[in-house]
C-alpha cells in the first residue's frame, strides 16, 4: 500500500541546491507559446562546470520507493533538468512546483524500472532501452533545438545537469512506452462499430468550426489533488505568457499522449475534447493561450494555433480590377468607368493573366484580394462570387469605393478533410493505450510503499 511520509529537511536542502544552481545560470531564451527552445547554447569559449553532488547533500535521502532510494542530489538534478528543458523561468513561487514535479517523475520512473526489471526476469525478455537508443533520442532533441548533441549536452552541463540525469529520463520513457505497446498494443481491438460511431460524430460536427490546438493536462491524481493541479497550471500559464515555449512545457508537464510531440493535438472538432474545454475554445482567438480549465481528471491548458470555419462554408480566392470613384460621382463618370471595365472583361482570360492584362488599360488598378469566407464578403461581391466559376470574371460592380471587376481564382470547402478509417483507428488505439498506461501507473503507486523525507 502506498504511503507518503513527509518531512522538510532533506527536500528543503534539495530545493535550496536547485535554487542556487538556477539563479546563477544563464536565462533561457524567451519564446512565444507556439515555438520551442530549451535555452541558449553555451558560448564556444565557456568551459561548462562539471556537475557534481553538492557537499553534504549527496548522501541525503529525499524519498524511498519500495527499496530504492532517491537522493536529494537526484532530486536537485531533476529539478535543474525540468527548468532547463521546459523554458520556464525559476522563481521563488514556482520552484515548489518544480520540486513536486521532479519528485513525482522520479518516483514514477523508479516504479517503472522496478516493474520492467521484474517482467524481464520473469519472462526472460529485454525491454529496457540500450545506450544507442537513448543517444539517438538525445540527438533528436538536440536537432530540434538547432544544436549538435555535444552542444546540447554542454548546454545542460553549463547548468549543472549531469548527462546521466537526462539519460535516465529518456531510458524510462522509451522503455515504458515499448512495454505498454508490446503488452497491450496487439491485444487492443478497435471495432468497426467504434470507427463508424466516430465517423458519424465527425460528419455531424463537420459544419462546425474546427480548432488546431496545443494541449497540456495536469493530472490531479498524479500531483496530489485538484488544488495542486490548479496551482501548478496557473504558474505554467503565467510562465508561458512571459515566453516559456508551449511545446517544451507540454513535454515536461502534460499527462496526455500528445506530450511526446509537444502537446500538438492537430485539428479537433467539437465533441473530441471535454465539454469544459470546448466551451473555452469557442471563445478563443488564434494565437491565444487559455487560462487553466478544470476537468474531471485534472486541469487543461490550451494554445489555439488556428481556427477554421465548418465544412458547410465556402472559401473563395479573389482578384479585382478597379477604377476609383467617389460615392457622389456623376452619372457620366460612372457610365464611363462601367464601359471601360466592360470592354476590358473579355480580354481577361484567367486569374494568372489578370494583372498583366489590366496593366495595358490606363486608369485602372488590379490586385489580389486574398482568400475569404463567402459569407463574409460585401453583398455585391458575394452575389457575384456565388455565380462565378473559377477563372471567371464578373460584370462591373459599383461600390462606395469605385467600379470593380472581380475574378474567382479558387474555391473550396472551409472544413478540412475528414479523417479516414485508418486515421480514426490509430487515434482510438492511442487513446486506449494512454488510459491503460495511466491506470497501470496508478495501480503501481497504490501497491507501492513510498516514503518522502
């Protein structure tokens, strides 16, 4: 049975150690929520300090997981790694959150390693990732931050982070994912009825707006309850508003499967997210970060990258040829402008040649009006665009700004393509595996003896 025995001494020492390390380290580069960087690489002339256990702390015990010891040095190292790779600037207020997340992560990893070694021994199979796999993952992380692997490790070393700290985290992630996939992946069956129901739901939602989102879920069960999850989410939102990159935060703090790719959930429709999340999405604008959203299992944070109209809306790309006319222009001026554009219309063969053809006629201007939803166009333009085929040109249209010819250069449904059967099956399998993995970890925690000092 799991039990937490808490005491301030050892963890306070680790807290102070991590604080001392980060307050003298170079600050991470501020990024927009949708971008990602772990921080600034050390200059070529810098000689990164070799990480070492702080005097008097290396033998202190921060926690015991069954019979495994987590030292205060391990805890301080993990805190430093979280700070360096999340892009969140450390403050007195959020260091408690880093400490809690670091300890929970270490406890979970020890439980995972214990379970994997038990399975390896019983079934005589190899599950744990080897050094080559771990180094390959590190190289990918470095590449994602425009660094070589050596530069990336030097960046971490300059902040007092040992390479073994990173390797342990990566080894646990690869190995646990492999075990969950291997044990349960082949057994999962996504029925045709499930796929059909999902297709029907997506079809029913096709006329509604769709959202391209990034997502983070702070799991309340994992961090000790809803109050802790809400407090942690509020601190993360504040940090992302100050420049911490959303993908890096998602990778380190999110409990969702999308954490592996920086929280990127892609395009979602109403019904694919919890109702509380959907209500917030409907009020957000592209580029906006949400405030924390309480849900059944924890607290969501959303980043809305883009939004598009539903599938029953039509998008059109337009170009125009125009002659400027004041609102109160004389009937003779209007007639002359209309006649000039009417004579020009037959000469325009398609959108590609519109500007060049119009340039041959003195007194007219031509240009690209871009793409817009048909229903958003001015009434005169909408009426013409509804009737025109692609590359067709309208008759002269009078507006308050002048006389116009418009050409429809493209037309498509506003909604994205519907996911096919294979995509839906992969999504449903991923959701089921995620639930299984979280339930598996919950059972391991409940059956373990965990003491924190």
